[in-house]
């Protein structure tokens, strides 16, 4: 299902809106998680204080990121791990492939990691003859079906059990084995298949939810146990972490482990959280590598207003409350990061030429900002990025939108011009039609809505009439 | 009190009845209403679409026009929200400290209509009579930027003869979003479909809100589908008498 | 990659040109007004812990002493049909149940762990607010693999180990050692959002609160 050329959000969204199964599944998923999140947040009386602490710790970290990364490197090294620096995805993939090859391993088991998807890790490994097996149930479903994720947290939500049954029957079932569509039975099949991998593959790859600079600790938050499997059983472990994942101190974890589970799955705590520092003799991998990934994050950091985008802890709370995402799903954003956070992160990572429609994929309703556990002011960052899109338009000569908005600004600049423009809009009777006979962009309105008649008298004309003693309107 | 009206370019041109109602209502309550005629537009459309240079010019103009006004009322949650919430950001982007001070002082003097009535004039029963079944859509700016809470509902509950019905999923955006409605018309329409569905479920004759922009969108959809339900601005309900 | 570190650090420093050079990290204020402790009597805290662990569909037993504990553990083993039970090396002698093959974890292989029917460990601490148990790599919690591969995890927690909040937990456990936080058995909601118990970690978790 992958596209090589982007359609842009309006066109991609239009397609997605017609996918009735996607809309039912995503609608049900987001409504369910929304309700769960609201309930566990209601329970706490210090939620706003936690959010503020989360925001502030991230601000402190980002403003001093170089120092914290240096500290992280020193701590991980002191704990027996090795730190690598990757400017982009290609470098990160090359580092990991090199480690696998140094251990003569043609297989890797991996935990779900958005960063690895961002850098197209699986494809890069495949190109070097290394099989990277996804071990999250949803990621496994996506991988076996050669599909793409549609949600950060429940990536296969656009698939129903019948489709998954058919997929597993085709790819996982033994000769003659009949697979039912009971979720428990499907999970059991996946469990057996993956257990064989967990017990045999020597190299594991994970992402990181948090990296603690003070102690060199990596933290992975999960539900199924495959994260524990991949980070404990293999002889060699590699963690790929975006540079914005670092936190200053061990104690800072208390804030984020209080914020993340309630914001993402709507639970007081997720089933499993793993914390480790480097290597520990007699327990777990004998070799640990941390790959610190830039891949555009330093560009995001450079914009001192949009920098707050990097506060993100990938909880997906914003996706679950977004009325746009609920109706279009993730594929319409044509990015590893969909939804409100995707609309601001993706354009900053891949550039506005690639993703210039995403900052407009929002009605600016503000629901995302309300639920963001680290207080990213997504609506304001969207408007800020729109400014950057417009700056590019201004470089072109005679962009119609720029011309129209400049004309409007001119009309608003003095009372005389404004009142003349008002009379003109009435005179043309353009808006008086109410049917589909208006030109674009207004035709986008009348496609689904009637337009009101332009009144024959403006408010200010009525006001003046009143002052002159001509009675009320 | 002397109250200055910030009518908004949108209401001035397309919904003058809302401005008239605001004036009638405040005068009925015994206040003096003035209208600085130099006002044009607060700059919200330009700002939200990414034209902050043009918006900055409109911000400066607005600050000048309303410089001497102590109490400013606005029958639009989104425009009041623009002044209170976005004007500081415009000043910051323009790197203009003096403008930043001016807009900071201005913010506390601008009131959306329900805020003015309940907080400043301390009135909930405005003496209105409106014998219709009405449901109320809170609008995103009123809800999340201005945080007016239940002020509009308290005002509506006090209206004699009204049959006020609660709107399901009222906090969900109607899908207008300014230029969003024309840049992403399909998603906008999908969101509108659900808002209309909830409005129709109330069997209300009238859907009201504090913003004519949202009402134009919702009303446009209700009319296109021949639903027999119309939209009326909050000010017009509160101004109605026997 | 040679030069990558230097180049990345250079880009980051350039990106942060708006930060005054004299500013230190602690100059960025962090207000910590959230609740760092639970204000309630111990008995309430223990009750909250037991209740919230059980909400994750783990079975919770309250026992009043080692011999009652050993009986309860034995009963659980019988109930689950456990014949071979892996035991963390630091688990006290008088906790061990009778009637099962006890396998002390003296460097058991992954295959041997996978073949065992269950595992018995102590732990480092618990969190009442979230119904969480914390294992810390060592004699009492065992090494990580032993509480991961067998399908049944029997975990003993002593009353004084039950803390109130996540904050208190991070003060108790040792940074630098592998720590695993467990809140219920393994779960997934990836198929039509149906919560299905048990994909990879132990599908059954029984917790024994030793008063």
C-alpha cells in the first residue's frame, strides 16, 4: 500500500473518508480510549501539576540538549554500553546492520519503535539480507500483510478479526491447521510463532521511551511482554533512540511514568516497564549499543517556538481526541507520525515541500492541546508552520492565495476601503446564489452547504441610520 | 456602564441582526453602547492562515481604534479569543515590546457577550422571552480559549418560554475552522454531518451558539439537507422579548 | 561513523543559539507540585494495593506469615498443575512450597526456563496507587529471564515493601540495576480493541501479600 508520491492531505483524506471499515474501527477505538483516559485522569487531583512538571522538564532538557547527551553517553559507557551517533536514518541503519553482521546474525527481533519506522529500518535490513522480525502483535499483523500502520498505539486498528484470521491462516498456520477468528486464538498463534524467535535470535533491537542522562538508563514501556523478551533474551541488544528522548535524572522518570500510561492506554500503569543501564553481568544481554538518532530533530530544535514539538512522549492522546484523525485515520497523513502531533512533527522532519498540506489538516479546535501530557501548544505550532508555508508562497510570483489575502488586508486597512468592499460584496450578489454556481475556492463551501444571502444593510449602516433618527432595523 | 461594541467584520457584513440584537439587549439592561466606526477586522483569518505580517497591521489598527475603550463587548467567541489569546503571539512574532504591552492591557478589556453579561454585568436573567425549542453548541474558541464554561447555558436557562435541550457530544468541533472549511472541505463536511446529527437528535427548532462563523457552517448544512432546523445567534435569543 | 558526533553536537549548539550562554539547566524552573506520597494509613494503602493489582486480573492473596504463605503457594501450584517451579536464588527456604520440583535458578538456560511450569520470586517494592510490582535484578527478584519465560508468575511482596506512589518507588529501587515494573499479566488490545490476556509474558500472575 505504500505510495512513492504524496497525494497531500486533502486528497488522501478524501479517499480515507470513504473507507467505511476504517471509520468504524478508528471511531470505536478512539472513543473507547478517550473514555478510559478521561476516567483515569479524573481520578488524580494533581494531573495539571504533573503536566506542568512534564513540560518544564522537557523545556530544561531541550534547552541544554548537548550537555545532557554528553552526560548520557558517559553514563551508558560507564555502565558497559556503547554509544553511536547517527546523523540520519541511513547511518543508523548501517550501524545496526554492522552490529548484526559482526555477530554473524541474519536475523533481528525487534520491539515496536516509531523511530525505526521513521528510518525504514526493516527495509534497510532486508536490503542487506537481514530479516527484522516485528514482535508486537499489531506490528506483526502489519508486517505479514505488507501493510502500513494507521495509529501510533494500535497500528492495525483498521483491520478486523476476519482479515487477521485470513492473514494468519496464510502465513503462520501449520499445514492443515484451521485458524478461528477469536482474538484469543489469534493471539495464541502469534505467541507460539514468536516464542520460537525469542529463544533463538541473538540480536534484539528496541526503541526507547526515555533515556536517563544521569544514570545511563533506558526505559521501555509496553503491554505484551515482547519488549521484555527482546531486551532480555538476546546476547546483543541495540536501542535506537531519537535524541529528544533524553531526560535529565532518574527522579524525573516519576513524572513521565505517571503521565504516559494514563495518556496512552488510559490505564493507571501499563503491564510492563523495563529499565536497564548498559550491561549487567549474569542478567540479560552481554553487549548493549545505544544509537542516538538526529534525522531532522536538530532542525526542529532550531526553531525556538516550534521546538516544543520535541516534548512529545508518543502517548497518542492527541490522536484519540482529534475530530479530523477520527474520521481520516493515520494513512491520510502519509507519515509515520499521524494526527495532531504528526501535523507538526512531520513537516519539520521532512520539510514543507514534502508535507506542506499537513499544517492545514486541522480546524484548530484545540482538543489536542487540552490532553497533551507535556503541554505542546499544537494549535499555535500549526499556525506558526502555516506562516512558514506562506513564506514560501510569497517567494513565488503571483500566488493566488497570497494575492487574495493581501487584497483582503488592504480592504481592511482603512474604514473607507472596508466600507467600499462591503458594498461591493453586496453588489456582486456572488454570495446570494446559495447553490453550486460559485467559483473556487467558494465552491468548496457550496459543495455541501448553502450560503446565506448577503443582507441589504450592514450593521454600521443600521447604526448610522439609528443615530440619524431613522428607527431600528 | 459605557460599553463599546466590537462587531467583527463577519457580523457587520453578513449578520448585522446579531449586532443589532447586542445593542438592543445592552440598552434594555440600562447601559450605553458606543460603536467606534473606524474598526474593521481583528486579523483572525490572516493570522490563522499564516499571514502574520498582514495580521500584525490589523492588530496595530485594532489597538489604536479601541485604545480609549474601557469595556469592549464582542458577539463572537473566536474574535474575542483572537484578541485575548493570539494578539500577544502576534506582538511576540513582530518583536514589538510596546505592542506586546498594549495588547496585554487590551486583553482584559475585551469580553465575549456571555462573559460580559455574567461576569461584568453580573446578570443571568436578561428579561428575554423566546418560546422555542433550542439547543446550544459551545464552539471551540469559547470552550477552550476563553473558557466561558456554562455561562451561555445559564443565560439561556433564564429565558422565559424557552425549551432548552442538551446537545450530545457538544464539545466536538463542528468542522468550520475558518479556511479549513474550504481547504479540507471533505473532512469539514464529515465533521459537520455528525454535528448536524446531534442537533437533529434534540428535535430542536433552533441551534444557537456565540459564533456566527460556526452557525453559518452548521446552518448551511441544515439548510442544504432541508432539515427544518435553523440557527440563531445567542445575542438574538437574549434580545428577544414578547 | 567518524565525525557524526562532532557534527551532531555542532548542529545542536547552533540550533540553541537563542539560549543565553550563561544559562544552566537548573536555571530552567521545574515546579514539582504533584503529589509525591499517598496520605493514608498503612492498612488503607495495603488494601488499595491489593484491590488495584486484582483489577488487572492478577490473583491477589493476603497471607499472615511464612507457613501460611508456603501453603498458599502450594495450593496455587496445585491449582495450576505446576510440576516444575523455578525459584529465584534468594527466596527464603520457608517460602518454598512442598509438592513441586523446585529448580533453583543456577544459570538455567532459556530453553529450561521455557519448559518450566511456573516461577516464584520476591520483589523489590510495590506501588499502591497504580497496583504495580517492581522487580530489581538480584537474589530476591531473580534475573529478568526467570520471571519472563514461564507462563505462571508467583510473586511475594511483604507489607513494608508496599509504597504509595511512583515517586516513592524511584526513591526505593536502585538506578543502574535492571528494574521491571509489572502491572498485571501480559495483555494486548490489538485485535479490534478486544483486551486479550497474555501474548508473551506470563499469562497468569498471582501476588501474595505477606502481612
